[in-house]
């Protein structure tokens, strides 16, 4: 997205995030800022979903007003203008925008579509031509493949045309016949054509990064699931002479005889297999489905029963003995769902569909129109010029010809000329095709860029989510200043509140207040006791004593300062409250002693009950703050809209 547009959208976010369609009425105005009904409904419905018992509308409305008053106070304090706030807010915006630029329902539909491919195998013929290095060369190769398609349709044999023309490295072995394949083996754009082409038909030529392809679908059948196998192999290692084959076959026949006599397959694999990756685990190969192994191996594996082993047979890699260990059906959609979604998001050919769905939806919303006169303009422009860098820069780069219009603005040829590759194209028809295809894609990108820059206005879900986060950031910071950290920072106010409410914090049971020292063993504890007696004899301050002990014995000792009642700390329970010794709380420290302190029956200072006092004082500050907010910032409720809202709840 254009950086200047992002900065602009962030600068205006406080104003624009509440702006929605004109039909969205204002429910309330707080300190001059309108709150539209849609924003209130978003948070009210979200709150209702999180509650076991639905909160009455009037009660929630009052809480919502207070919430908005606090946000207004944060804005008045300038929190939303600080560099720290803007940096965090921009980071969050960038984090959440991704899902709004892709249609999640399309991802789900695509996942189900791809899963359907896993439920069947397709028997195909394949022909390939080398990829073109340029768009023109690619189009020429596609045209050539289309001519070959015409030959097949006219009655020529596929295998003959394939052998003489296909660049597929396997053509001399399979004559252009791949056999049955299953999903998840080939690139997604290849599989798309394979599984979408009806049985008996030939696909149109199509391109992948590997070349120009054409597919004929011969048959389709339900997927047979996966099999787990082990093998013992004698590998060719480059020598495929008849004498070598005879020796290899004889060696495996001896192994086969041992298996029939009850020999252990794993042990025989370890002693005889040339596959170094599997021989040490009994010859076991990973689970596989159709299309993953050479046909000679695959066909036997699927035809055999679990537990059976085969006679020696040959494959392009050597001679095998195969044992079928297990079989399982095609996994369910639920089991494959997460991996399918992950694959879609990582595959450029698949991940564009969810993005394109958003572009198509926004085209409708923006009133997108592609200029029908673009073809005539390109034909005329190319009639007297060749496609090259000069043509791109000085003809297209200066053209005011309209390509498309949307959202009240026009996009010209000059606007999109920079998206073109200026490498020369000699065929003018191909050049016109390339320019139009590039412009159509660039126009889609322009729609997406506009949507991304204006998403806060054009997508209510995004606007509400971002607005909720923004207000939450402001609410947290202002609440911390005025209440949470404010209570701790107001030491005088906190002390005065404690003095005025001491009776409220009286204890009904004694507390241990002091320091408990834990030691790794009794030897360490005895040394500490002796050193402690010496330091106390010198009347050293407690802080000095604890510092010296820590420096001398850490980590063999551990010291905990606490104020606790019975039942709140196992060490205090054992040492001070007469509870029988149980399991020590620190497994590495088996001994403990009271280093300082003892039982007290009532708080001696604010510090003894600081947590409770601070919490209560925060409540006092909160109430004072809300009273101040209600007096400081005007609130106006649109009763007509509110009454209409109540009638629907």
C-alpha cells in the first residue's frame, strides 16, 4: 500500500472510524463526537455473546457512556497523538488488515474443492513444450501446443505426437501416458486442469513455470487411500546389463526363499537391501497413495493383502521384494482441513482466489468499469509502432486513454504504463494481448490499493474492530494514569485513606511478617546460623546481613520476605504456625529458618495491607473520575434512535 495513503488514513482515523453510511443514525454525541448506531451495536452484541445472562440494554448503555467519556478524556490528554501510541496503533492495523484483504469463505470453498480431488484418481495423458523466456515466446509455444491439439482431434495418435514433440523427460518411456495420479503430487495449477477436465476430453494448452502443457483425461476412479510398505532392493547403480540383472534377481530369490521359510523381513532387509535409508528400520517406506511411486511398485502394493510379501520384481531402480504392512482410506476433510488451508495460503496460484474475491466485491461497490474502447486504442497505437521501451515510455506513458474507472476516479493508460515489461515484442497481436492482460491485473491491484487505503470507511467490520482496539488502547493508558498507577503514585492520598479507614483493614487472625531463609541442606543452614549470630553480635543492619549472606551463599540459600496468614505459605505454616512439616515448597532447598520477624496480630503500617488498601483507593479514584467526566464532557442521547433500538432488543 502507498505509504502516504497509510499515513493519511492514520492521521484521520479518529474522525473517520465512526463514519459509516448515511443511513446509520447517530445514537449519541459525547464531547462533540458522534457515536453511530452501528458502532454501539457492534460492542453491545459482542458483550452479549460473552455474557451468560444478557445484560439489560439500559445498564449496558450507562457503562458504554462511561467508557466513551474515558476515551474522550484520553483524547483531551493528547494520548492519541503520541509517537508511542501511533506506532503501536499502526502496527496493530497492519496485523489485522490481512484477513480483510482475503475472503475467508473462498478459502473454505477452495479447501473443499481441493479435498474433492483427494477422493479420486485420474488417468491422464500428458504433453509438454519448453517454457518461453518472454511473454511472446510463451504465447508462441501455446499456439504450437494448440496446433498439436488440433492434430490429436483430427485423429492422430497421442503417443506418436507426444514422442515427436513433447519435452517431458519421461515421454520415451511412457509415450505421454502418465496413468492414474492423485492430488497433492503436482503443482496446483497443473492439478486444477487435470481434475477439472472431463473424462474423454483434451484440455486447452496451459502454462506453468515448468512449461506449456496439454492434458487428456482417460478415466477417473475413487481414491484407494494409502498403503504402508517395506522393501528389500538390489539397486542397479548404473549397470543394467543382463548379467548384472541375473545376479541381482538370483540374490533376491534366495532372500525370497528365506522369507517363505519363515525368515524375518526386517532382519533380511538389514542384511541384503541396498537402500541405506530404509534398511536399518526394516525396509519401511513412508505411507503413500497413488501416483507417488513407480507403477511397478505401486500396482503391486495396492493389489496385495496386508501382511503379504511379493516375489522379486523389477522396477526402473532395480529388483524388489515388497511387503505390505498396512492400508488406510483417504483421510476425512476435517482431518486434512488445516493442512489444506495452510497449503492454499502458501501457494501463489491458490492464495490469489480469496484476494480476487475481495477485489471483485469491491469492484461492484466502487462501480468499476473497464473501458470497452481499450482494444481499439491498442490496435491503433500498435499499427504504426513496435512494442519496445520507447513505445512504453513515449506512447503509453503519455496516453490519457481511459483504462477503467471506479470510486469516482479514472485510471489512464499512463497511470498503468509502469506495470509493463518494456522488453520488445515483435508480434503486434501478442503485444496487444500482453498489454491488456497486464492492465487488467494492474487495474485489479489499483482497486485493492484503494480499498486498503480506504478500508476504514469501506468495511464496517474492520472499522469496528480497529475502533475497538484504538479505544481500548486509550482507555488502558488513561485508566492507568488516573486510577491504577495513579493510586500507587499518590502516596499521600493513599496514606490518608488508610489512616481514615484503619478499622476496615483489621485482621481477625495473626500474620507472620518477616524473612524466611531456605537452604540446600542442614550443613549450609548451620554455617548460615553461625555467620548470622556473628553479624548480629556486631549489630549490623538487616539489609547488610541479607546482602552478605546472599553474596556468600547464593544459590545455596534463598530468602523470601512476606506478610502471610496461616495457610498462605507452607514455610510460614511450618516455622511459625505449628503446622507439621510437609513437602517443602522449593525442591532444591530442604531446610529453612526464620531470618527475621515473627507473628503480628494487627497491621503495623500501610505496607502490611498495601494491596487491599490500594485496590480500595483505586475504587475511590475511579468514582471521583467518573463524576468529573460527567461534569466535564457533555453527553447527548438521541432518544428517538434509542427507543427504536430498544424495540428490537
